[in-house]
C-alpha cells in the first residue's frame, strides 16, 4: 500500500491506496499518527501539543492517545478547524446559529 496526500475538496486529506474498493482505489483516512500528520502538514509535535494545551484543539476530538500510547490526529476535525477557525462543538453551535439566522429564527 502506498500512502500519499490528496487535496480534492478538503484542505487536509490523508489517503491510502485500497484497490478495488469502488472509490477510485482510495479511502480517506480519518485518523493518522502524529508523526505522519506532521510530515504532511509541516507542523511539529510540539506545535500540536501547544494547540491542545491552549485549548485550540480539543483532546479526544482533534488528537487522542491510543491504548498503546501512540498519538493520533483526526484529519476531519483538523479540516473543520482550518475551514471554520473554531474547534469541535463550537463549530456545531456556530453552524446551527447560521442556519437559524438564514431561516429567520435568530
């Protein structure tokens, strides 16, 4: 399996080749190890830790520690953070406010 980076509609999309899966041979990977995330994004592990420590990224949402101690980054949550500039539940609340305003139900 060859790992590579794809950026069709997402700002950050890590994928792996999976021939014959009916999706042009690729699956989007939701979680990647911290080391791989840093290789792809250019962030350092220290920068990621500072995002968590400052509350910019939420532990167990943007990043989590697996049972073996490995740190994993949620690429979907990072995409949402990049696109919206806000974390986790804040994005959900902001999107709900936008929908209510659009519907005239401030």
